[in-house]
């Protein structure tokens, strides 16, 4: 799209110069040859086909849902993959250096926009595009301020904006307390290099006392650390709660298997984690989060908005998800008030 726009812009400049040389009033012209105001010409340039890069940091359900929702949001705005949209998709598999390479390849390919899914990918995209005019839109970034993607006023630090998946921590703690009235020690595993994870753990530590919990926070550096860290964590807790930590969530089946062996309940942070074996979650709908991000991206691609002038957005509300098959395994009864208010209840554990 950029090359075509440059050619159109050059043609328009030549036409304007010719008119000026003849003493006439220079006007912008559209491809059809009709005169148009500056705004109309800009809109005409924005129409057409687009090429975008979608970089996903890790391979797990919630981020997959973000990507699916993002494409749905674009499609609802008339930007449809296979019709007027070409998508280059890559997954970094929780590797920071790979995330950097992916975004550098998008810059080298002169894409029209980069969608960065998860905090490390968003940070890598911003670093790769700082000296370009390529806009970045991120999603599944828990704390854009901690990730240094917004300034003190919450505005973008550059040509980058997106959506936050900040966890409803108070609602999650209240839900866990309702289900497990006797539990005291609540464990959280997180990756020490993820800014969003440190922010989430800090919020849990701040609020846990209000619900009668002590927090046991266990940090890991890489996925290879998780099996041993899980053994240590499960030796000193009554319950585990997941956060939106990409590295840890990608290894959730390992944690679930070890927790099941000790009959320790694990609570998720979104629907996919409950589907595969967490007991319950007061979580977010990542498809809807992706849709919201796709709608923002469509405005940027169409020239209706500029990323650096768009404040990041946060998905509103939290929904309860539960798994009765897991509850039966653990010998736990989920209170009826939660069941009746659930957005979705599962009665099987997905592989």
C-alpha cells in the first residue's frame, strides 16, 4: 500500500506544480481525475489493500484468541484477510530474541501496520519501528505504563497504541475466597523479566490481605525453570492462581498435572485456562479483547486515526468461568451464586 500511495502522491505533486506554473490554483486530484479537498484525497489514498504483520509472543489459547478476535475486528470494519488484507503471522515461542527478529522482518517488509500480541512482543515492535512510520498496535499488554509504552499521562510514547488485559484482581480474590473459605496461602508463578507479570504480582500482594490470603510469589527466568519451580511452589501453598504471564501460561499443563497429584486447586485468569483444567476464573474474554484491538487498527489503516494520538483502551468487566469436572476431581463444590452467574461452565477437561 505504501508504494502505491507514494506514486499517487508524486503524481499529485506534479499536477499541482503544473497548475501553479500556469498561474492556476493548485488542487489535489483523485485517481479518477476529479478535484478533492485534502481530507478527501487522504481518505482516497487510505483505501485499497493492506499488508500487516501479526507477531505473537507465545503459543497458548488466550493469545490465539486475541489473534482470532483481532482479525474479526478488522473484518467487521471491511478489512478482510484474503480479500483486501495480507497477513504475515509469526510466533516467537516465548523467545525475546526471536520477537526482535520477527519485528525487524516486518519493518524490512515495509508492512502497513504491526499487531503485537503480548507485552514482550509489543516492546520488541516498538523498538524495531521507532525510526519508521509504521504504526504498532498491541493487545494483551497488562500494564502499558510498566512496559514503558505510555507516558505518565497514559498517552503513547510513540506511534504505538493498543489494548490492555489488566486482570480483575479483586474479583478473582473474592471468587477464590467464596470457593475456598479455609485457604490461606495463595501461590503465583511469574516470569521475572515480564513487566506485566511483576505488576500483576504486586497488585495481588497489595490486595491479598483484604481477603485473608498470604501470597507466595515464585519467579522463573525461562520455561525450563517451571517444573522444579512448580514443585517448590506446591510444597508451600493451599491454592494456585494464574496470571497472564506468557511463559508460565504456555507451561500450564505441567503445573496442572503436578497440582492434581497434590489435590491443590489451580485458578485461571481466562476462559481457555479453565477449559483445559483450571477450576475457575474471574477472567477476560480474549476474543472480545482482540476485536476491540482490530477495530482500533482499522481506524489507523483507513487513515481515520493516528496511533500516537490514541490512548490505549482496556476491556471492561470480568466474567466467571468454572469447570465442574475439575471441581469433582478435587471434591469441591462451586457455590450456586457463581454457577448461576457464569458466562460459561465446562463439564469436561479439554486435552
